[in-house]
C-alpha cells in the first residue's frame, strides 16, 4: 500500500481469505499478498481484523 491506507488495501486483506486462500495468493499473486500482509500488521486495524477472523 502507499502513504495513505485506502479501501482497496483493506479489501485485499479480506479477499485473500476467500477461495482459493492465503497460500494461492502467496504463490500466484505475490504483490497482493504483500500488500495484505502489510495492511494486516497495522495496529489500528488489529481489533477489527481479529474480530472478523481475517487474522
């Protein structure tokens, strides 16, 4: 993601939890997986991501 968090960044975190799953995104869409990993590490999103079983 860039300097400012966007809705698309958050969507990528959710999207990779759907079929075909995390492993597929790591193997076949490394850029998407890297963005989602970075967004999932943001402290301000931890509570909502955990509550929704995204992390």
